[in-house]
C-alpha cells in the first residue's frame, strides 16, 4: 500500500504586481534547485505513459479592483498566436473586485486558481525551450478593454507523487 505524501513545493514565483495589457504578460517561475526536484523533472521526461503523479499549479491571493475578462494562461509560449503553444487553462476571476476589498477591518483574501498541469508539463518538457531552472507563464487577455492591475501573492507548483 502506497503512503499518501503531502504536496511538495517544487517551483515558485514570489509576490507579483503587474498590469495586464492587450499585449501578453510574462511571469517567470523558478524550480527549487535540489537533487529531489531534478529527479522529479527527469522522471517527467522519461515517463512514456500517463503520469502516476500530479503537478498542481496554484495562483494564491489574486487581487484587483476592476472586472477581469477571461485570461488565457500559456506555458513557455513564444508568441501567443502560435498554434503550438500549450494553453494551461483560463482564469475566470469572477468576484475579483469583491474578494479584493476589505470587510469589517479584516485583511482581504483574494481569489485563488488551482490547476492540475502534469500533462502540460510533460509536453513542455519535450520542447526545445524547456529549462530545468525555470518556466514562463504567459497571461493573455484578448478581450481586455483597458489595462487591468492585478496582484498575485504567490504562484506555486506542487508535486504529489512517489518519485
């Protein structure tokens, strides 16, 4: 019987404040430089079939003061219009404005987005622009009417598996 291990943080991007514009915004996420993380990434490229692990990408405490359109999030995209890009998912930040405001003198807690991205990482791992040091998330909002200021407290990649 396999033992359930807690999710393990393997990559992170610290506090980010940025203005999302009509042109895409790029965020660098850095892998922890440990032998354990290197082993996990090697296993990712060697796996010929489906993964026996999960890779969870989490955007924590997203805040903003405006209504946000859908935001496409790509992994290691060179150009957003490229058909070979890996679309991770779309952020639908419904309630962003209300979650970002303080209530009853309490600290506001923004929205969070959590996605399973193992298959996307496996696909990206086999491309020429892969790095075992970092990966890039590209945020694009093609239907954005005006600039949108967003704050993301932390972007984290967690590994849940037995490598």
